[in-house]
C-alpha cells in the first residue's frame, strides 16, 4: 500500500511508529567531519522529516546501528561470565539500494561464513527492518550500476522524497501502527538509478594465473600513496573484520570483559602475528588484499561481488586513491595477460 504524505503527516507517522520501533536515517552533524571543520552526514535516530538528509550520501554506512564499532561480548565477575543484554526494540533503517545490497553481503559473512551464525550479530540484525530511499541519479563517485547493486526487490518499505511530500510504499504491515489511517492509496513504483558517472569494468579472472596480478607493479604505487588510515574500511558497508580485546576493569573485584571492535586490512596491526611478523607489511599489499576480496574471493564463494559501488572509499580517502579506478586497472592488467597468451 502506498500513501503520499506531507512533511507534517510523515512526522505524525514517525511519532506513532516510535512507540514500537526506533527509526534511523542519514542526518547532518555540524562540524563533526574529521578531515576539516565541516558538517558530517552519518546515521542517527530520527523523529521527523526535516532531520533526514535525502539528497546527499552519508559519510558512514548504516552498519554500525546493528554491528557496533565496539561491543562487549561478555563480562566476568570472578569466575562467572555474563552476556550483556541489548535493546530489544525493533529498528527501521532508511537507506539506499546499494547499502541494502551491502547488508546482504554482511549477512553472508556473519551467517554463512562458518559452521554457525554469529550470535552477537544475529541478535541485533533480526530486529532490523529496511526502508529503501528512492535513488534515481546517484552521486559522482557511485558505481552501483556496474556492480549490479542499484536495484533491490526485498524491503519492508520504500520512500520517495519530492520536496513537499513523501510517498510511502509499506510492504510490512507491522510498520503501520495499530489503528493508524493514512488516507487514500497512491500508485507508486520504486525507481532506480540507471547510469552512473563512474563506470567500472569488472575483471574476468577465468583462466588467469593470479600470481601475474599479485606481482604486478601497480601495487607499488599504492605502497607509496596509501597511508593506512583505515577510512576506506570504516566507511565501507561491507567491511566486516574485527579483533578481540580482553580488558580488566577492576583487578581487586576480578571484573573483566571481552570486547569485539572493528578492524580492517588498512588499519595498523591487522595482519600482525606473534614475534613481530606480519603477512602484509606494505600498504600496497593491503590494497591488493582488499581489492581481491571485494571482486574475486567473495564472488568465488558466494556468487556475488562484495563491493556494492557506494563510492564511500573514494569519497573519504585523504590520498585520493580511487577504488573504482583500481578495479579498472586490474581489469586492464588481466586483459593484457590474456592477450600475451
């Protein structure tokens, strides 16, 4: 069922929905950008249409809503262990198609990458429903069309923002508060972006000796340019790596806890081992690992590319390293390798 609402009507709907759901959407936070004294667009809880940023891309993805940057897995009190509880109130997240496709990739990692589902991820993820914001133009760095992630067909709600009104297409009836009336139904069909300014040619790895890609000179360029700040990892919707910390909070009372926190292939210490060894010492090797995971390894296992073409990594890199151009470079290298055969 689809309904066209004014901003005031939409605000009343959110107020009614807040009795049963927490609603998250892109918002602007003044002077919070780490690169400069600028505004930061990120995700937060909202209560009205005017809080929501409809026409700009968020700096960070919505994944931290249900996959926290830092999370306590369990606490020790003496010899007893306790798992902290989480807020059980359902959540509704407003997001674009690329991000919803990205969350599908996260689900693959946390649900299907091992012998059992990740308990800590699942207990929050099962509380989440998704409202897709119609995106028909994209942004300069987006390449979702090339990645096939510009469309979605599974969502709980769709929204179209048109300045003075917001059209809702509600598929999940639990998102209609009890006794709530929207008025007359509207015709609505969710539209999607059909072309991006940035285009990517995906590498065809079939029949290629990967050592010829791994040993290519291009990775040395990234060793000299990349500063391993990790912004590409932390802004990415599909980066899912984490590390563990055991922390004593009170030695005398024998209080301690185990924490999980985000990690990433471009963050210092990611591939370090005991004895001071590291699998990937050079930043170019880290870039190679990330790129191959996004467009080769994950696809080989799950039959879809991990990268969804949101372009955030291009947006946030202080060294102006373009991931989309990196993919195109690898595609060109593979073409050259095949031509030499």
